[in-house]
């Protein structure tokens, strides 16, 4: 069973050290318990997906400290500023465009140009953020497809050995996930209802706000309604060779990858080849996936040839994304 450790100065420091070392922990927030990792570390983020057994990548909420400047991560518009003033710290998550030099791993945004940001109000969450001194990405701390946990025991029941350390601080006050509002479009849209209601938001903004699901009794996961990132360049899956003009997204050794008509992978210019993981580590591959796809997504490439990635563990989520991207193009 995972270690359930009651919050105090020592356990807080230990939790912060675990986060800094690139590992995951469960921690309390005012809404539900989160499964957290250093948001700037792609390999740490990959461990979140692995622990939750997510068959696909769903973008993650990034939590920031009260002293953090949200502008370091996202482009704040006027609406976002008003809502931050009214509801932060608190149970509101805002989807906004990523800053150009946003330090958060692209795996958090699963390749999208936006980022979900929340400044939690929970004292322990805030102390952890201050001690770890980095933004913390955290979905709810439950196995994929099960309900969000509101106590340390529920976290342990759901994740078992997949979460080695649970920072325990009683049950969550709100017990329902945060309200998610998309502010990246022309008008604000609530993607997930929560304790902060459309009415609360309308009042503060002095305008009506749309609700995406249209039925607040059956909130659908924003992940389902999300537009997925697909490169503009055609992608070719399960490639065993490289066609002239193609870029290569490799997985493992490229020794036997030849270019049709002559040449080998090693003859490709640096700009036309990336390796998700030379050692075939799926965790590393997940961490690199969206950044490398972006880097190879160039008009001068006829297509991106992608080597086969095994359909196990995190490979399932990687292949899910690649198949969706390929389908979006066809
Ligand atoms: O209360 C909460 O929000 C908890 C605590 C831990 O903060 N977290 C939580 O995270 O519920 P999660 O991953 O279970 O739900 C996040 C939701 C997902 O449905 C995801 O699709 C959506 O937010 N989301 C995240 N980033 C997004 C983005 N860039 N665009 C659209 N939706 C996004
Ligand atoms: Mg969840």
C-alpha cells in the first residue's frame, strides 16, 4: 500500500523533495485530491498518466502558488484578470493561451496551444507549491474512469501502489472538481460546472456565459469535447523506411531505417529527425511526443514517418494520440 503521511513540516518538505526529484505524489486541494508532478518536467508528467492508467492523453490542470505570476505561463486577457481577482485562490480553472516561453511541458497541454491554470486555496496545497518552488500539474488522484477521491484513503484505494506517497490532510471541503472555463476563444465557455457557478461568473463579468454541455446534471469531461492537436504535415504511422522528403520520428535504434532510393536515417538533416527515446523508454517517449511533433511539423517535410510504438502501457496513450492525429488528417 502507498504511504499515507499526515501533513506536518517534515512531510511537507519530503513531498516537495519528491516532486522536485521528478516523482509523483497525491496531495489535498479544496476540491479533490490531486496526483501531482513538476509541471516543467515531461518525464514526471508521463508518470501521472502511467499511474492513472489513462488509455489516452487528456490535458492536465497546472496549479500555481499565490505568489506566482500567471503571466509566466499564460497570456491573461481582461476577462481572466477579472475572474482571477474574484475567484483566485479557489476552485476555478481557466484555459488560456500558453505564453511563448511557457516552461510547462507540452505533455500537460497535449500539444494544444492552451493551458489550464488554477491557483488552489487549500493551505497545504499552497505550502507544497511554495516548498517545491515549481508549478504542479495534477489531475484528480484516481484511476482513469473512476470517481475523484476526497480523502487519502480513497486515493489509496483507487491508485494503490501506483502512488508511493500520499500527503494526507483530511477530507476536501468542496468534494467536487473545480469549475473549468475556457477563455481562449472570443467568448467565455464553461467546460465543466463546479462550485463556482455560471451565475457567480456572469455576475462578476456582467455578461451571460455559455455552458458547453448544456446539461449541468451530466457534466461531460472537457477532454471529450476537446479539439485535438494534429500536425499540419501528413503523418505516416508504423514506418519501416523513410520516403524521400519525409522527416523521421524514431523510437529506438534507427540503424535499419533506410531512405527509399538510397541513404539512411543518419543522412537526414538535424531538422528532419527526432528520436522519442533511443532506449525505447515509453515514459521518455511520452514526455517528448508533442514537442517533437511540433518540431518536425514543417512545410518542407512531405510527411512525418513515425516508427512503431508498442501498444502497451503508455504506448497505448501515445498510439491513441497518433491515430487520432492521422485520422484528423484523412
Ligand atoms: O478540482 C480540480 O480541478 C482537480 C484538482 C486536483 O485541482 N483536478 C482535476 O483535474 O479535476 P482532471 O485532470 O481530472 O480534470 C481536468 C479537466 C479535464 O477534463 C481536461 O480535459 C480539462 O480539464 N482540460 C485541461 N486542460 C485543458 C485545455 N488546455 N483545454 C481544454 N480542457 C482542458
Ligand atoms: Mg479527473
